């Protein structure tokens, strides 16, 4: 299995698991404790298993606008956006954040499962464009510092004024005297930063280790916890964020996944546009929804969803017991005519039907939790 720059640290302190061909921490102290640390204060994740692709050249912006659905021309240097990349049939090849580092330089961050697939797709589609596409994943470490105390934690060891970095904005800085790129983004629903440690190749991980340890030390007064993939999954699900391979894939379009906000039809051309336009005009036959279990039961991926007549109307794509809310929650695709918020459906769990309610994302109260919270940590 592949390893990240911090493998030697993780294997001493974490329960390890295989994910996307990598040996990664599943948890350190426990999923619930790590989850609640992020929701209530701050946690740090090693996400170096994800991809880092640098795209440069005078056609970099026009090339990206052709291969992704969102519009990178709205980005100024040191800003970012979320997008998907589709095939000709409108199916989602991947979802990711794209950052504009300079006028002709972009950073794209593929999911771990799609690192090679995305890179090869970009290279194949670059013919005729004056661009250079470089996979720097193994040269750059990547951490996510998430939670309402993320800014205060990082500010203690950062040269930049992080209070001036708005959501989906970025900056270059030094963390613990190491050159980094900071993006106010994340995958937990909370405020926080994704930290890119530039000079941290797999065979010389010194800078990655130094930054990781410095963040943990800076976060001690806030009760920071190192967090594994288990908490990352429960946090993103509570926030209503898709996991590639579960909730979105090449057989799912962004319109079905309720990601139409990243599809900019006003662009002249992008891969999959014609198919998506047709689907928009005809209407989608299924939609991604949130399910809150009414009965005491935990929904899991693949569980069938039925209406009150017992007819099959959909399927769970991600499900868990919410550490914050203390009940079962799920993401699912349901036939559009049954997908209205407030509707009651039945989830088949161990050959029995358990009632669930269709609810909006995020599952938690956005005034109390998440980056929009109105209460202080």
C-alpha cells in the first residue's frame, strides 16, 4: 500500500486502514471524540493521500473552463472554487477544489481514488491548449485544520493575518518557518484551512512532520485532536457533502446530485454541456436527498428506500449514526416525485422497514454549527 509523509507517525498512534490504495489513519482516540473536537473546537487531518495537480500556461484558464463545469474566469489569484469534471454523458469524473495561484497557474485537488484517472483525463484533453500539467502529489503534503478554533490555532504559528482570508480565499505564508499555501476550505462543514506544505517529498518528509507537530502544539490550549478517516466521513455526511464513489460517480450527473450551482451553462463550451442542458430541460428523474431516521436505526450504503405502498423509490448512498445529533442520518437518491423535503419514506434495514424523513442539508443547525455558525466556540 502507498503511504503519506506522516506514515511513521500515524502507525505509532492510530488505528490504520486501507483507503484508495493508501494505508491511512482510521482513528486515533476514537471517531466520536475526533468528530466532536472538530465540531466544537479544532482537529487536524492528514489528507496527503489526495492529489495535487498544477496547471500552468497561457491557456490554463480556458483549458480548465473546457474540462470542468464551473467558471474559473471569476477567480482572481489566491482564490478558489468547488467544481465537478464531467464526461461527455454528463457523468461526474470527480469533484474537487480549484485554486488560482497566479494569473496562469492553477492548483487542482483530485480525490484520492481518482488521482491517476483525473491526471490522465486532463492530459488527454489538453491537446490544442498551451498548458503544462504536473502531478506534484508526492512532493507536497496536505493537511486540513478544521473547526471553529482552526484560525486561532494556525495564527499562533503563521506569518499571514488569517482573519483577512475569507472563505474560499487563499494565501502563501510560512507555518512554523516552513513555506505553505493556505486555502480557507475543507470537507467538514466547519471553518478551517487546507494546508499545502510545498517542499515535503515522500523521501524527505521533514517539513511535513514539522508543520504537523507545530499545529498540534499550537492547538493544545483548544483541545486539538488528530483525526482519521472515520471522523472525516461522519463530519462530511453531517454537512451534506458528497463522497466520490458513494454519492457521486460517472453514472451520476451534477443536476441529479443537486450540484447544479457548479454548472455554468453560460460558458461557451465544456465537456458534458449538451447532455446536461438536455437533462435540465427535461428534468431529472432522481435527486440526492438527506434522510433523518425517525426510528432508532442506522442506515447504510445500499439500503433500499420504499414509499408507503412498499414500492422501491431509491437507495441509500451514505449512512451513519451522527455523533453530534445522536440519530441515524443518510444521503440517498430518490425518484424526483417522492423527493420533497418533509416526506416520510421507509428504509429497509435487516428486512424491516424503518421510517425516515427527508430533510435539507446540512443535518445540523447551521446557526449553531458549521462555518455559518452565529455562536462562538
